[in-house]
C-alpha cells in the first residue's frame, strides 16, 4: 500500500499535506505556509538553534519530545510525529508556558532572537520529567547559541522550570496524543510526485527501499538531513528525488549480539548512547560532542558512515573497535570491515543503488583498552580538527595488538598501519620505547593545512594523543590526562 500525503499531528489535530516538495524544509513550512513566525532562521545549518522545534514520538508506549533544527529538517521527515513550535506553547488565554514564564522572571532574554529556540530545547527537557542539574541543562543548551544574554539566567530559569513532572497542556493530553500518533503509524510507503520528474518517498520496509533505490540510484538518501540539509540551505542545490529513511522499520533496530551490538543504519546518535556506554565511556563523551541535542536526535551513525566525510567523528572510533559494515543492493547483501569502505575523498565502496543497512560493533575483550579523543576549536558542537581512536590489547604489561585510527589526518578516516606495527610488543612502563611508534605516524599520514589546523599541528597533536592513550592504558590517573572528569573505573580507584 502507498500513501500520497505527509501526515503529522499539530495543535492536537492531524495535518495531511499532499503538496510537499522533496526539499521543502520544516522551517519554510512554519514561516511561509503557517505564518508561524516565532520560529527563527539564524545560521540555516543546524548550529545556532534559533529554529528549534520539538517533535513528539511514542517510545515503549510513552510520549517523548526531542529538539530538532527546523532549518535543515525536511518537512517529509515529520510524517507520523507531533510537531510543537514555540507559537504553540502559549495558552488560548495568553498564559505563558512554565518554561516561558521562568525565562521571563529570570531575565533570560534580551534581543529575543535566540529565545524561541532556547525555550523549545528547554520544553523537551521539561518533558523529560526529571530534576536536571546544571550540567544536564548545559548539555541540553549546547546546541543553542545566545550572544547577548549570557547563559546564567537561562540556566537558572531551566533549573526552576524543569524541577518535576510536566504539568502543561501537552502532558494533560498525552494519552490522547499517543493514541492519535498510533493511528498515523499505518506501515504504508509514502510517495509524493512523479518517478520521472521528481518525488519525495519514505518507504516503510527495507524491501520497498531496495526496490525503489534500485530503480532510482540517482536519488538522494536522507536519514537525519544533518548534512543534506546544508546542500539545500547553503549550497542552494535542488534535489528532485529524495528517499527518506526515517520510516524504514528494518533500519531502526538496535540489539545486543553475542559479540557486541548490531546498530541499524537508521539508529540516531541519541538512541545509540546506551550501547556506546556499554562498550566504553569514551564513546559516550564522543557522542555528547557531536553537535547539539538537536543534531543527535535525528543524525544517524549509518548516515555519518555513508556520507564518508574524512572528519566524521564516529568513523575512527568504530574502525579502531573493529566494526563490520553491512550493505544491500536489491536483494543482494554483503559485509566488509568498515575501514575498507572508504576509498578516497568523497568516494566509498558503494555501487549505484546500494545502501548501508547497519553495523556490528564488538565489545572489548579481556585485556583490551579503548580510548578516543576529539580535538576541535570549540568544545561543544564543533567540527573536528582531528580525532584519534585507539584499541590496545595488553598482556603482561606489553601491547600485544593495537588498532589505531584517525579522522582529519587524510582524505578518508584511516588506520595507522605502520604505527600499529611499531606498537606491537612495546612495554607500557617504558616511555622512551614509545618514541618510535609516535614517529611512525609521520609515515602513516601526510595531513593537509586548512582553516581548522595546520599539517604540523595535526601531526604533532596526533603524536601527543597516542602518548596520552598509552599513558592511560598504563594506568595514568585521569587528573593528569583528562579535562572532562574521571572515567568510572578511575573514580572508583580514587575513592
């Protein structure tokens, strides 16, 4: 069965749209069609958060709200969800939402341009129903930039407003919202347009996706649109054929396996955090620094891999862990080591009509140590200058095996083969013996100079990160090597 309209819930009513262009953004829909101009356009690339809205979905029978950047979210991506914009928060009698009221009383707004997005990010935190501390509020607001107010009064407002169970209109009608969203989940393929001239499609199954993409390998696959959205807003590209992956049930699975975790290509960063935490704490910290919550709510690991950016944050860590990649083309499937997928800048080992279906990430084995570090100019939501990931197998104080991978050091995310060979057999207690392994990085990589870092900086920093990883693998305390706090096992030793 095929449906020819995008359907979502807004202001308690089902909205059905059959005239949706493939590359129409949610922000343009709100401002140009609905004239709901409270949602602002700032950067138009998913960085500043002025355009933040909330999307409601049902997870395990519970209504959950996630912040999303409307500027790079395609309108078709909200099919089957509830849309909440800042214009929807004020009651019919003009009463402010508890978050808005707290922002007003704590003087959390000056020019007001960023305020709608901040309010919507805090709206999602309000509906989490917990009692967040200051750090949790800061994490929530990492994707919202404010140039004039300063964050102290905003955080104070959040701590006051988000101090218990939600008691707003949306919470009151939560049960009804869950029922209405369930009624929209029809399991049908979505197709709007014409196969010859252009279309917006959202298949419901992997089989439907495989058939459609085999017929139209020139179509653009879109998961979270965290990169493709910029093609539209910054490069002003016209994308006549778009296939959305958010409704493909077969790509959304995340399950524990005998060796580790299988993560479907449609699993978002936010959804994968639990699996990453089970593998190693450094992965959780890495994920926390991938964009703001708005990006992590929609961006997918599969999309990050398929995009093939040399500075994609997840790839070096996944390569160091020994991840296996799975692909499908029509009815045929194949698997390969993740590092073999990347051929050259902008080129991957992917045939026309072939798409990523998922990855298998192994757990660490006995005696294995993992570390990964991201270097960027800003600590939060910034592109990497380089990212290093290391997995060492330690036996009797020596490195028996090593997997080392870097992003930002070459045209693709890449393993450091010469460095891995030089590390084998090195004693962790002999610092001078590390010199040769660090020097070997110069034969593995010839980094470029660009706006993020010079070649010399990249190489010297990569060598420093390798030493840092060796120090920590040898039991160095986090106080000497960490700026974001202790890892759990180190905190236990300190106690």
